[in-house]
C-alpha cells in the first residue's frame, strides 16, 4: 500500500487519472480517501489543502489508517533555478523546513530542519528515471533539495527569496507541504516519505505560466513518475515500522521455548535462544533498531543502512545470515542486548 497526498485539485486529478477500481474510504474523522490500483500497487489518495500543517495532519491520519509502505506527496512547485525547464520533475533528495529560525536586530538566524529521502526509495527512483520508460515522452527528472514553507513565493527578489538563497542555497524548488509530510512520517515509526514535484513556474513568472496551463501539465508529469515509482516499490517495509511501543512486550516461540522481550529491557532469562528461527529474530532486531533511532541513539544514516540490510536479509532466498547484521550494528551500545541474545549463533 502506498499513500499519495496532494494539495490542489489539479494535482489530485492528475494522480486519480492513473487509478483503476477506485472506491471511497471514509475515515472516522470525516476525511474521504479514494483507494485504487495502478502499476500493480494499491494506492490511497487524499487531498490535504495548502500548507505544511494540514499536510502533516493528513499524513498522520493516513499512516494510522493504512500503515503504508511509503507516503508520497505529489504535485507542483516553483523552480528556483534558471536551468530548470517547465514541466520537469524534481524528486526531493532533501526537504528543508525553511521557516524555523530566530529573528534578531542583526537579521534572521536560520535554525534549519531537514529530512532526506530514504536511501532505498532514492535508489529505485533513480533507476526508474534512468530507464525513461515511465512516460511516452519523459521530461528530465532531477534529484535535488526542495524548500517547504508557509507562503506562496512569487518573486525571486523578495526578502524571503533572498533568505532561502542565503540559508538553503542548494534548494532548487519551493512549495508549501513537504516539510509537514516529512516530519509527520518521521515521527510515525520512521515511515518512508518522498516528494515528487513538477515544475509549474519559475517563481517570477508564476501568474503567466498559470495562465498558459503549466500547472496541469507539471502535475501530470509528477503524477506519472510517482505512480511508476509506486509500482517499482515492490519490497514492503511495514514490518520494520510496526515495532511495539516502548514498554509493550512481544513474544515469539520456538521448539517449545517462549521468549518474552520488552524494548529497553529483557524479561527474565532467555533459554535456547540458539534454536530461534532466524527470520523470527529479524522482527526483534528491527524493533530494537527503530527504537534506537526514535530515541536518538543512532543517526539517520545508520538507521537507513540498517533497514536496507534488514530488507536484504529478510528477502534473501537462502537461510538469512544474521552475522552480518551483528557486525554492522554491534558497535551501538543500545543494540547489543538484542544482538547478543537474539543473533548469537
């Protein structure tokens, strides 16, 4: 399952045009999702409206309702570089929340927040872009940072534009929702999120390009790439995020032995651990890794590497070799109890 969110009706219509077998899904709080299929992938679609706050709320609601493998925000953006062409697609390699900071008598002091695209999603997206078969006449696809704030930017000469240029100099496009989506997804068991935007204007010419019909064209290009990417994401990661909350216990069984584990502490003495099925152990390791990341005990780079390694181990055709995971993660003190008691063969 993939969740796709859009801010504007034109963006919503562009994604919806790819779906078949569409059925409404009513959330208890009143939100109406539409669920359909495209490229062999089940997709839940919803409209957030403009702004990071609404996008964050809808992201949290969608993750709770569907437990998706990936959340995508799909739509249009204003380009900040003159080398960008209208209609080209930008996949956010990093999302900046650019409004964080402190205003002083000496000027604005940025306090940046940023969220990188998950490594495994980026790798698949780049391969898709290189193939070029996701669209009959595919536009250029760029992998660059995007800045997301709370205002519509309509001039590259405005004080805000200069602030973005000064503090987020590598951002190539600007929009209003992706920071909310990225933060909500990060806080919800590190659900992978990705932003796909079509360039509908170059900021200074926004009114002109809107009249020329570039919004629907850019939205269509972003939707085509996002749907193709959803179809290419064939390895679910849901089990990696559905770790028990801190303090909750989970139990798995093997050969008559029952092992109870609580994240953060061990419940009693574990016997016959060496007989535990390797694939069952992966869930416990995953839970420990997610908890360590959520509590700041491992950084995002190691977390992403660990998740990819867990994916590869879980999807291996032969018996999983857990010794590699132990070698990768054994240097993290917070993970040693799980690795020593679960992985040791």
